[in-house]
């Protein structure tokens, strides 16, 4: 990839600054949306757990309701059986009366009639015993229905309590996320403020909003992802500021220094070490991360990403645009 030096214009051109400002505003909006999406993701996870508990209780209530319906059905059947038995008793009483009339009118058949009457009385006694048993069963069913109704009331009370707990959990989660975002924003502001103080006014290294931008030529040679000794010296202020601020950030804030590599859109020369701009940008980001790890920055707080030519700052096909788009961006964020 060919590089060329461009002559600085003698007059001030505010257009790149205007584009940078618009780009920065877009990045800030994307960052805020990202944080909001993450918060919604964790909140959705907490709400999903509570929904599962509610569905479980609903299933329990449905089962209890089915049991209640079954008991009602059995109660109706028992009542029908009792009515049938009472009709049978009435019929037996009528039979008994007919047998008594037959006894008076047919003295010649007294022995036979007495046997028949004894059998009828025995059947009546059995039927009376059955009716007594059925009545006891009905009383037991009524007691069970009362217990089921009490269980339903208790389940409904628990359900209302859980709904209140879910609402309270959501409010607490939103508050915690807001506080963490505000804390990280404060430390990020301090971090870039210290870098500005250390670096001073350098055109090849600049702080743009929430990103610290190196032009690729400051750190890497043409088509290379190896940091030169001079490049390592230029990264020293970054390491110093990062060491200071990392010791001040609370352990409950999961911060990440994201190192993003970018190239221009001109194709890689045939036979070059890296087959594409994407691989070159990724290798450069990884080189910066490895250097920071060597300087004592914890690896768990570092991330490398390559974007190739796909996120240009300037879409023009000019040397000035190519130079602007070849860059390494550092961003302090949260994961």
C-alpha cells in the first residue's frame, strides 16, 4: 500500500473538524444505544426467570382448578346416586307396604311372605348403610374442596407478591446500570484528560470524544504490524495514563480498553505479508494489545479488533482521505 506525504495547507480548513464532530456524535449515540441494549438484555434475563416462576404457579393453579372440577363432577355423581338410592328406598317402602297387605289377605302363604319380608328388610338395611357411607363421603369431599379453595387463595396472594418483587428488581437493575455507566464515563473522562495533558498538541495523535486516535504511520511501517522501538516510546504516555486510571477504577466496574485497527480502501499488494486490509488492521490492533500486556496492563481489560477499510472517516478517494482513514483507535468502554 503506497503512502505519500501531503503538504499542509496554509489556510485553516474546518471541514475535517466538522466531519470529526459529526462522526463523534454518531459514535456516542451508538455507544449509548449499546449500553441500553446490554441493560435491557440483563433485565430481560431477570424478568424471564420471574416469568418462568409465574408460569409454574399458573400451571399449579390450572392443575388445582382441574382437581376442583373433578371433585365437583364426582360430587354431582354422588348426589345423583343418593337420589337414585332414595328413590329405591321409596320403592322398597312401597314394596314393604304391598307385602304387608299381602300378609293380611293371604294367611295361607304366611311363611313365604315372612321370608320375603325378611329379605326386603335386609335389603333396606343394606341400602341404609350405603346411604350413610355416601353421606360421609360427601362430607369428606366438602372438606377437601374447602382446603383446595384455601390453597388457591394462597397461590394468588404469592403471585401478587412476586409481581411486586419483579417490578422492584427491574427498578434496582436500571439504577445499578445507570450508576455503573456514569462511573465509567467519569473515569474515561479522567483518562483522556490525563492523556491530553501528557501529549499536548500533536497532530498525529489526538483525542476525539471517547476515542484516542493514532495515525498508523506513527506506529507502523508500510504494510507492517510490528511496533518499532520509536512506536513503543510513543505509546509510553498511553501506558502511564492507563496504569494510573486502572488503579482507581473500582473492581465492580468491568472496563475494557478496546484497540481498533483501520486501513484505507486501497488493496493489499500481491505477495504482501497480509492477504487483506482486514487481516492487516487486526494484526496491528493485536500488536498494540500485546505491547500493553507486556507493560503490565491486565489482559482481561484489553480487546483487539480489526475493521479493515469498512469504517472510513473520509469517503473521498484522495491521499488526505487515505491518510486519515489509516488509524488505530483506543476506546475505554464496559463489557
